[in-house]
């Protein structure tokens, strides 16, 4: 089955975007990159007339910026990463 056929039959499309797509080379959240992804998802919704769900793992990067960390040292498995993730996720809901 071709990709377009699969998309046409789907009720919704889930797009997973990793942190590297949403951040600068330093690991900070890049608003212009976030806007670019949002614009692409919007076009996808309009082009295929489907519900699109955007899933991102950018919480650590957002939290690093909020907590003032200077370089990418946070990993999801350590306490710094968990603090960054919590801060970044909480900020997204404000």
C-alpha cells in the first residue's frame, strides 16, 4: 500500500518530533523551529483533512532554557534531566 493510500484511510495522523528538530545546536528550544513544525502540521491537516496529533520530546530542552543551564548535560535518566523535563512540561501548560 502506498503512503498516500495509508494516509487517506487513517482517521488521524500522529507526528513524532524529536528534540533535535526543535532545538539549537546548544540544546536550547528554538522558537523559529517550533513555528516551522507547527506550520507543517497545519498544512498536513489542511491537505489531508485529517486530525493531526503532534508528539514532541522537547520538554528537557525547554526546561534547560527555563532553568538557565548553559550546555546540554541533562539526560532523561538523571535527576537534572528529570528536573528539566518537569520544568519544560509544566511551562508548556502555562
